[in-house]
């Protein structure tokens, strides 16, 4: 009676390479284009399943390595080939390589067919290194460093940088001379047009908004956004409160303690709250409400603007002195 030890069993597996395992009419196998490669070369492992059309077989899930020393470069798309009526073969090619010389044993690949687990045949890959001839080759000393030839394009960046620096210096000199001239000749400086008071600019902006007829064109959100921005800018310049960074409720709370805004506060609250409903709740106000909001904004400006004290005429001053 002949007894098989572990070594004989391994030889038996290698001799059976290419034979398919089967369960439930499913056959799986693994093959390799080349069983011997040089370091860094590539070879292809083909995983093959032959099955019935109504069966589902899960291929092995491969990571970046098959085993330690054999790397997976690419898993190609599966290829299906009919073999007979009701049966077909599915091939999956895996491109691998290795950078360590050795003889690698690749364990059988595992496939899942329903509730059954199938294993392919094992594979072996020999990776050979290159022979280095250290006796017949002639070796030479390290050569000295050669000076590279002059190439203008290698220095173009420095040239452009120098030109930009010269231009910057020229501009600085020109700006300094112009500044000195304006200091020494103030009479030649054109008078700056005085800035209009906040209430004048606000009324002008509201008139311009009215002429755009935004809400008449269905642009209620844009209309109320511009309207509240004009009011916020006016209030910020008039009362020196950062209303542009506040919410509507914060603005109302701030001006509750302001005596100048006391009579205009209801109008301001109504305009801001309606604008919030339009911008955030997509409310569509009635035409009368749109016109009323603009009128209320103008009323707020007119009621809270800084009143200019009229200067007495020269004749009145003289008569008063008399």
C-alpha cells in the first residue's frame, strides 16, 4: 500500500494544473501566459469560469497583490464566450509583475457559485534576475563635472524679473514726483466734488429703483433686495450703525431705543419683514404692497434725515444789528 506524504500531494496539485473544479455544472480554472519572467516583466493570469446561463458566479476579489512579491497591475474587463446552447465561458485577465527573484507558489483562486465554494488549480511563477558580468567589463573613473554652455533662454526669467524691477522703480519715482508736485502746488489740484448727504443719495437711489420697474417684470426678490440695501446703507451712514451686517430683527431692536426713529419704526419694521418674506419665503406681494413699501422707504428717509439750519440773509443780519 502506497502512502502519499505532503510533498507528493503538492506535486499532485501541480500536475493537475489546468484541470477544472466543478460544482453544480460550474467549472473554474486558472492559467498563466508565462510561468517564468524576468524581474519587472509582466505576465497574464487568466481566470476562467464555464457555467449555465441561469447561474451566477462571483470571481475572486483581487487587491494590489496576489501574494507577497507578485503585484497586480491591472484587472481587465471580463469577456464572455458562448460554448454551447445554454452554457458560456467567462474569462477575466489579470496583469501581474514582480520585482523580487524567487519561485512563487500561487494558491488556488476561490470562486462563489450560489452556496458552493469552488477552487481553481494552483499556479507557480518563477521570477529570474539579470546576470551582472563583473569580470569582462572595463570600468572607468568618474568624469569631472563639465561646465554647461551658455543658453540665453535659461536666464530669461532673470531678465524679465530685472525689467519688471526697473519698471517698478520708474513708477515709484513718477508717483513720488507727482505727489510732491501736488503738495507744492495745491492750487493746481482740482476741487473734489462734495459728497451728497446720505438722504439725498438714498432718495435718488429709490427714484432710480422705481424707474427700473422690477416688480412689474416679476422680479420681486430683486426689487426688495435693492430696496432694503438702499435703506440699510442710508441708516448706516445716518446713524453710524453697521446695519449691512445685521438681520432685520437686529435692526429693529437697535432702533427701538432711538428717538429720531421712533415715529418711523413701524414703517421700517413692515418694509423689512415683507422683504424677508419675499426673499426667503418666495412670497408674491400685491402691487399696492410693492408701491407702499417704496413710499414707506422714502418716508423713513424724509422723516429721519438731518435737518439743515437755514442761514440768515445778509440784509436780515444787518437789520437785526440795527
